C-alpha cells in the first residue's frame, strides 16, 4: 500500500505542476512547490519573481494583478485575495470590487496569513503567522497581528 500511495502522490504533484504552468502563462518564472494543495485563480494576472516558494494550502486569487518579487516564501495556508464585497450595494452581482497586491523582494509570509486587496508589501519583510494584512507594509520590518502592525524595524 505504501508504494501505491507514493505513486499517487507523485501523479498528483505532476498534475498540479501542469495545471499551475497553464495558470501562470504570463509569469516568466515558475515557483518552487513544497506542497500539493495549491490553488490559483486567474493565474494570467499573477507575475512571479525568481526563487519563489509556495507551500501547502496556498490560495492565490488574482482576479486583479498580483506581483510577487524575488526570494519570497508563502508558508502553509497563506491566502492572497484581490477581491472583496462592497456591502453598500444591494445587488450581489455588483458588490464585488478589487485592487492589486504587490509583494516585494526577500519576503517571508508566515503560515495562515491573509493578504487583502490593495496591499503593497515592501522589501525585506517578515509577516508573522496568522496575520491579516489590510494596509501597506514598509520595507525592512517585521509585522504581526490582525490587523498586521509593525513590531520591529531594520536599517
């Protein structure tokens, strides 16, 4: 049974890579995958830099453009979501709106973090696990919490 499971796991990983390659057709680089449950919506709007790692359960909704810089790691369960609801509108069809997300270079996004629409994350940033990023994050810092806030700055 163990050998059968290994074959199925390899097949699933191969199919995932094939799927992501079709979704990321506009991206020059292909991320390193450390998981098999990675979901990308509107991958044609996703631009990925060099040396990007995606772990298990990463969800990327690129209804609006997402740019991920070089040397970025998205840990287990990270969600990048470019779309939201406008609660002031009564018609469900017209309620959706969104903005792009930009993640700079040398960024570590901790497990379970959610990055919402319109956010820019600077370079050299560490985002603590479970954070909810609702506003821009400057370069050279550590952020944690819900909503995420800067707890340490670097030079």
